[in-house]
C-alpha cells in the first residue's frame, strides 16, 4: 500500500508562512494534481514529502508509516524536479540509469529499464549525449525517464511537461497516464496548466497562498468550486461572480425565481459558468448588456455586464448577437454555485 | 563600434602586454641565457656544477617529497572543510573568515610561528613536559631528527597553504546547484556516493585550479623551510638562494630557477591533461 497522508503540514521560512496547515490524502494508485498559482507552495509541499525540506509541524505518512524522520532515499519514492536536475557530467543513458545503479541492479535490467523509459519519452536518439547539448524540453524528458526507470511506488512530479510544445505535451501526458495507471503508481503531479490537470487527474487539489482550497474530482471542482478563488482560477473564461439581492429566500433572474440556501443575508454572490446559459427573450431572461461579441468559431464569446457587474458568457456559434446588443439569458439552475459575499466560500449545492 | 575600429581592443591591452614583456619575458630570457652560458658562450657548465653539488639530489628529493605529501593532504582537508561549511547556515561567513586567516600571513612569518612552537624551548616541548611525556627538552628540528623535521615542515606548510585551496574549492562547491545532490539523494545515493559521483566531478574545474596553484607553489617552497630547518632540509628554491647569496654564483642560481620553472610547467601540463575539463559536461 502506498497511500500518502499529508497531515496538517505547516512550513515557515522565517516569518513567512509558505504552507498553512495543509492536509491531503492520496489513495494508493491515485493520480492527484496540485494546481495553483506561482508561489502558492506546491514545490515546497513536494519537497517536504520527498524529505528534502523539513516541515515546521505536521506529519506525512506513506502506507500508515510516518516518514517524517526518514532520509529521502529511504522513503521509496522518485521525483521529477522543477528545474530537472539532470546530471551534467553523465550521459543521458547514465542519467536514466542512475536510480537503478544505486539499487545495484544488474546490467541487463538497467538496459531494459532505460530503453523502456527512453522509448516512452522519445529520447532514444540522445542516450549517448550529454545533457548540456539538449534543449530544455529534451532535458525535462530525461528527468521524467530517470524517475520512471526505477518504477517507484510513489512518484512526485513538479511541472514535468512544462517545457514541451503543445503537441508533444499532449502525447506525453497521455502516455504518462497510461504507464502510471497500469503500474498502479501513486502520483502527485504539480502543474500550472489546468487543462492538463483536468485531463490527467483522478482528483485535483487547488492550492492558494499555502492552503489547499479544494480537493475533488475535476468536474466537481469545475462545476462547484468551494471558494471564489477556485472558481476564478479554474476554467476559461473564469467563473462569473455576480452579487445579487435576496428577497424572501429567493433571487430573481428575469422572470424566474431561484431558491438560495437558508440563512443568507440580503445579498448573495451568484457563481455562474460562462456556458451554463442559453439565450431567452426579455423579460423572461436576465438582462445582459453585451459590450463585445467575439465569434470564436466553435462558440461565441460575449463580454459585458449583468447587474452592472462584468461577466463573460459563451453561446453556441450559431447565435447572432452583436456588440452593443442587450440580450436575455436563461440560467441553468443546476449549475449555479452560491457563495457568501463575506467569506467567498460557496454554500452546499441547493436542490432545485 | 569596435567593428569600425578593430585596433581599439589591441590598444587597450597594449599596456598590460608591454608591462609583462618588460618585467617578465626580458628577465626570463636573461635568466635562461645566464643559466646556459659561460663567459658569453653557450655552455652546460653551470648545469653540471648544479647537479654535482652534494645538496642537489637532496634538494630535489626533499622538494618532491614535500609536494607529494603536502598537496594531497591540503586538497583532502580543503574538501572536508568545504563540505562541512556547506552544511552550516548561520555563522558560515565567520567560519570561512577564520579559516582564511593563514592566507593573510606571510610564509616567513608562518615559519617563525611554527618555529616558536617547535624549537627546543618552544610551546610544544613545554606542553609535552607538563604532561610528563618527556623528561627534558627534545629537539625536533635538527639534522639528527630528519623525520620529525620533515613532519614539522609539512605540518607548517599544510597549515599555511590550505586556506587558498579551501577558498577555491568553496567557490567551486557554491557553483553546484543543490538540486543535483538532492536528486542523487532521492534516487538512493548515500553521502559517500554523492560526494564521489556527483560533487567531485562537478567541481572538477575548481579542483584543477587548486591543484595547479598549490603544486606550483609547493615546488617553490622556501621561507617556511628556511625558518624551521635552515640548511638541514635543502629544497630547490633554498639552493638557488644559497648559490645567489652565499656563493655569489648567479649562473648556478639561474639554472635552479630554470629547473623550478620546468618542473612547474610540467606539473601544470600533467594536471591539465589528467583532469581534462570537458565544457560539455559542466552544469
Ligand atoms: N528556501 C526558501 N526560503 C524562503 N522562502 C522560500 C523558500 N522556498 C520557497 N520559499 C517561498 O515559499 C513560497 C512557495 O514557494 P514554492 O516554490 O513552493 O512555490 P510554487 O507553488 O512551487 O511556485 P511555482 O509554481 O512558481 O513553482 C514562495 O513565496 C517562495 O518565495
Ligand atoms: Mg514550484
């Protein structure tokens, strides 16, 4: 069993709190992405799990055993570093073979494993070269191959595909996913790229300022963000947040009345995905002033305002809305998230 | 701009080239001529005089012995110091500062410091006496105790000359990003493996510089030896000094000077070849 339990980890650098009580459980064989803006503590968390950094407090367990006092090499994991850390004085072959050599694997196994990992990452042509002569993306793939070659139970990857072109990245991430899934590797995958996280992950943990804001299945995170930050960070365009008045436990959206959670004040924030709307005649629909209409080919992107607050919505490409129009929108009530105007946290979904 | 006036770089380096030529190349040529001529005609008479002198073989042997013992010890100590100080967080600068103190002391002064410790009435004997190890003053620096004398000189040289090696090696260690060691650690390398397989290869350029510098300086050892052993422990530069000052024979002194230069150049070449730094394999 190689499930990872991160239990109330804190990390301070001097007065600065890089991680403020992070708890997260990654099940055996699960693929979890850490997603969050630059500087939110993703690398710091990985380094604490790997044993390269000591946490200020808290515990990390792998399969029920606390690993907090263990040396990195005794934790039984592999890691892909954000800046690759590919050894410049060894050939690509020796780099990929490094972990196996440390395990005193025999030459036949080393060769087989290196060739397998190199094949997967398309780096066979460079096996005899030194990393210095490789491009950033090639070096990055060497770093990934080095980690895969040891077939770890637990794999930590810090933005492992960030330097590849879009096409190669797409291909690599599918292959990575396949390999890790069939090997049952427990994986923590740090990325900036939300489509990558959405596509690859069993679950996503969204981090912000040293805190895990939400952990969940990609679709759940997309549709029902736990906080305003998560809704704004995930999705393109980001979720719209419209502050609306509440009367008698209801919010008026055009002619429709939407039920809101109990115990709210006289204002609430309506979280709305840009595509969770359809065109409706006024006054049945809620009124939107369109400032710019951008036909994107696959869809129509409208930027404008509802209740004098900026919004972006998406309509089918076939609709004919022009810049300057005023239109009516019907909201998909199942896909509305209600948030508290004060805390920015969302309320549990209201049954319609 | 310099494309239009290609002579500007040359103009700018001219003073330094002229300065070196005047103060280095001219005396060098003169010294070589002085060594290899007799009464204005080319001759090997001075060289013959040098090698037939009773102190010649001893001085060559002593110098090489001292170099072979001192340089590796210095490199090893400097590596250990560098590795230790890289683990230190606060106070690192202070430790480095204290370690480099010997760097600021002239070699003659260093020799005199160790003389005050090791001479018959020195601190070392006082200590041994007060501990009851010896009953009366022992002598460490005489011609009757060649091994003790050698050890004393080696220790003084190591004390005096390790700081510069450490400075170079610490600079080299600072160039190596910590992720390389961390990656090695994650993939199962212990401290010893990390040192041999990661750190050492990556500080090769610094190691090469330190070795060349220290070896060349070791072949030129003089003041420390002179202070501690006088003529009991002849070395190459000491012999050159004696021929020049005591014997007033500038020509034989010149042959010694040329010999030292040849040895230093040869050592440098050997290091450059043996520790070839391949730019392709650097970070
Ligand atoms: N050794 C350190 N000393 C002081 N502060 C640090 C140290 N390491 C990280 N930090 C700080 O901790 C915060 C989190 O850093 P971390 O590297 O974990 O961010 P990240 O989420 O990986 O960002 P990125 O996506 O840019 O890689 C940053 O504000 C950073 O400045
Ligand atoms: Mg990072």
